[in-house]
């Protein structure tokens, strides 16, 4: 508790010191924001709260002639008049595809002033996963929809999968044998079954599982398992409840078409359905599917009988891709071992 108090006091002292510093050297900057979107409104609010670093946000202006007077202080012409007074040090311009011509006109005005200009593309209202600035022979470019699990990180994750996957397979080999015998004794049919799922970059892969049902599906229409589903065998019910039916997927990990940690592979029919309903859904296939993942340890597993449940699961998947690290994988693995296997949503 005292630590939080000390941190709060320390931050207050730092901000006060910065404020005195900028006042002493007369470096307080009058800035304005020009844009139409919620991104522009948020930026103006953030700048208004940043006086301690020398910013004095004095106006939010819209590109539109007919603007919302509750949020904006004026239109584009008002912004130009403000700039031409010479009192503005910096202009933040939030651009989108609809105001490019107005942006060009504004930049011409700024070129004839002493103002600095900062361009903020409203593209960043979208979730672009892992983005950064690169340089191609002097031309700055911003890759979008990239994954952190690329290049050397892809190699490190593959090493992680081979080492940990091989170790786990050795440890669970007695369990695999016992479960195989139980399935054969309980019902007729094969011990394992294969399902077509989307893998890395949306390529189809075969995923192995222990058979838990009397009838399995791979068709265009998938009927999810529901509570007290008559298709589920007695052994299968236990396997699904404890996630032991997923253990054969460690063979997929060794083969290289799955990872231990990653977004769970969904039925092909679900992919085709939800990619039309959830923006960014297919971005989860920027990495290999996993046996467990961030969504699973947060409780988003089992039947996704509503769009909201699937959206929450996808949010977790994209957060995992955006923030991936070896340590995050290890944390997810340990949390899965300690409380992630048995879950009331699985049946």
C-alpha cells in the first residue's frame, strides 16, 4: 500500500518539476488539433491533460463546416485563422480517407507559417496487431497486420515447441496408453480421429484428437457439442471435461503444424461463418494454432453459442499475437496445468 503512495508522490513531484522547468525556459507550446473523428477528440483530451510537459491545447477544430459545437471549437477556417496569428507552435492533424484534400490545403497554410505539423492517420483506430516503422531505401513505411512471431521469434517459438512438446509427450505417454484402452473398451471405433482445421496463414491442416463421440463431423455445417449431448460417450464426457481429448495434438506440435500455445483451431465452418461477422477474425491465423491459449486460461473455452462469446475469444487471440513473448507462453502453459484443464464450460 505504501509503495503505491510513494509512486503517486514521485509522479506528482516529477510533473511539478517538469512544469517549473518549462515555465522557466518559456517553452510552453500552444497546440491545436484538427480532425473529425473520436481519435481527434481523444487526442485533444490527452494533450489538455499534458500541460506538465509543456503543452497547452487551446482548440479542437473540425474539417467539416457543419461541426458538433459540443466537442469542437471551430471549423477548418477557424483553425487557419488561429495558425496565422503566429501563436500556435504545433498542429496535430488527424487524417482519414475523407479529408485528404482539406489536409493538403491545411499543409499549404502550415508551410507558410512557423508551426510544426504532426500527422496522425486515423488508421490506428483499427487493431493492426504488431506495427512498426521500417525504412526502404529512405522511404518510411508502416507494416500493418504483422505478427511478432516472425523471423528469429518464429525460430525461438519452434525450438520452444520441440523441447517442451517432446518433454510433455514423454511424461504423458502412460496417460495416452490408458486413455486409448478406455476408448476401445467403452465404444467401437478408432481411438483417434482427424479434423480439418485452419492452420498458419489459413492453410488447412489435420488436427488429431481422442475420439469422444459416436459420430464426428467435418462437413460444411458443424453442430457443437452441447450439455448432455447424446453423441458423447461416457469416456468421452470425462475426456472433454478434463481436456484430455486434446493430448494427441502434441503430435501436431512435433510435426510442426501446431504450437503448444496459440489460438485454438476452430472448425472450418465456424471460420467461414465468423470471418463475416467479426472484423479481424482471420488475423488469428497469422500464427500456428495452439493446444492452449490466452483465451482458454481466461475462461473463454467450450461452446461459443453467442457472437459475444466468440468476440471475447478472438480479442484474447489477437492480444496474444500482439504481445507474444516466450515468457507469456510459459505463463500460459503453467496456468493451463494448474487450473486450465478442468472447466465447467466444456462438455
